[in-house]
């Protein structure tokens, strides 16, 4: 997987799989799954077909092209109508994805025009700020709910949740039981037991603060085990994502199978996740020792410092997507608190505007569009986006034909106001 590009098509497939995992009743498979898939396919089809229709309609009404009409003007109404076809449960995620993509596109446009100055490691700084806010909400009571809360609990562990459900006495009783079972497993002397025994022996006499809820481990062991666990998760995720491409070359290039396990990105993602968890846990423990209490504000400092781990796996996509989700979370919290007004149909409006911005870039300045989304558009249209006559759009000063200098469209001279460079004879 390239550094991660959350393709729209991939996200849709993931949502369908998630729906299958959530709804296990036979009635869902028989009567609901296929209609939902067809509905999502109809949404994509309508978006593309309506864009071409409004492209021609605007040209006919206006009599000529303007800088905004072939991209933004045609895509705005097309996207608005298309998103209404999609089911409501999907609109929120699609809106977040496209808003994130549109924001990145506008940023690239600003940089290209010299109105925005890039900041070195800006994606890392954005991730640090986002991680600090996410971890603060995670530590607060009812701060996060649903999938976001479950994901963070899996990453950093339930020990960092202040409202822990069990008492220290009960925890120590569990530790004694697990110790007995652990001693039995050690007798088998398998590899996993040996590694665990080595880690335990290194950190056997380490300290643990009374406010720390990781009762089974001391603070040093707690951080080391957190790193090993999430490093393994990141490494395995990256390996699994590379399996399809590796097996395509199983018979032609068998040596490429080795890259499945010994790939730089595998270790980068593992180092990113592992160091994030270990830095967060280590900082939290350190602050508990220094301040002699467990405070939600510790999560802000720990989350910010843990964000530096993105230096191992820099990704503007991850930073901006998480920032977009954070804005969404804070907006809904504001609605619940009565501080922010609720805007009905905001998701459809934001999706339409965001998609229109991306289509504007796809037509007028492809160089400022995220490469993964451009490839998605080409796959979706079977390369038709490549055969637009962008040389006539260069008059608007956006460098529309910058990546298409060698392309000469096949035009019928009977329907052109300017003689084509290489006219084609039509019978």
C-alpha cells in the first residue's frame, strides 16, 4: 500500500464489509445487502453521468467555457443530485473523505500560486495537535464514542481510561491467576514464552506509580510491551496489504515474495504505531510520577509528544483525515452542548462543494490533485479524463495541459472553430 491513499472505491468496499460483519442475520444477506451495494453503485454512476450532462448543458447555456464551468460548475449540481441517491448512513463518511481531499487540493493550489508557504514537517505538527485533542477526549468521560473510542482503546489500551471498571484488589487477584498459568506455559519453552520471559526479566524490578492502572506490569515493562504489540500489528497490517500484489508475481518473479516480509514500509508503519503507543504510555507514566496524580490534561501532553512518531511514517493523508474527523467530532459535541447550531443537509452540501473543487482541479490543474484520486478517476472513467482537450484551457493560466503536452485530441474539423493541429478525415 502506498502511503496511505484512502481511495473512495476502497472506502466503499470497506464499508460494505463492515456492514456484513455488523449484521449477521440471514435476512440482511437475502434482502438488504444486494440493494445497498446496487444503491452505492448507482450513486457513483449517477455522479459521473450527470457530470458529463451538466458539462454539455453549461457549455450550451453559456456559449463558451469559463475558468469555473468545466470543472466546478458542472460537478456541483451533479454531485448534489448523486449524493441524494446514496443512503444516509454512507453520506457522512463520504463527506469527510471528500472534504479532506478538497482541503488538501486547495492547499496545493495555494502553494502553486505562492499564496501559501509550506511548513517543513507540517503534516507531523498537524498530527501532533490532532493526537493531543483525540487523547484528551479519550481520557474524558463520554469524550469519545463508537468506533473512534474502540479504536483508541485497542491502540493505547484500556489501562489509560480513567473510569476503570475494576479495583486494584481485583486486578492483583487476576495477576496471581495469570502468573500461575504463565508459569505452566513457560515449561513448554516455545518462542513466544521465551520472548515474554526475556522482557519480564529485563523489567522485573522496575517501578510502578500508585496512580498507574497497569497492575500487571511496572511502568518500564508497560511501555516496552506496548511498543512490541503495536509494532507487530503495524508490520502485519502492511504485510497483509501487500499480499495481493505479491501473489500476482508468484510465478513470474518468485523473488518478489521476499519483499512481502522485508519491505521498508512494513517496518515504517510498525515503528510509527509502536513508538506512538510507547511514547504516549511513557509520558503518561512520567507525568503521574512527577505530579503524583492521574489527570486528563496529561493526555494532551502525552498525545502531542506521541504525535512525533509520524516522523517514521509521514502522511499528509492521515494527518488531514484525522483532523477532519476531529472537527466533525467537535462540531457534534457543540451541537449536543447547545453551543453550535445544527445545519440540516450540511453533509450533502459539503460533499457537493468538496467534489466540485476536486473536479475543478482534475480539469484545470491535475498537478494539484492528490495522485491517488486522479488514478481513481482514470480507473472509474477508463481513462476518459485523460483525453480532454486541455490545451484550449491554458488561456486561464492554471497550466491545464502541463502533464498533457504530447496529447493531441482527435477532433472532427466540421465541428471545431479552430482547425485542429492534426486534422482527421471523416467520411
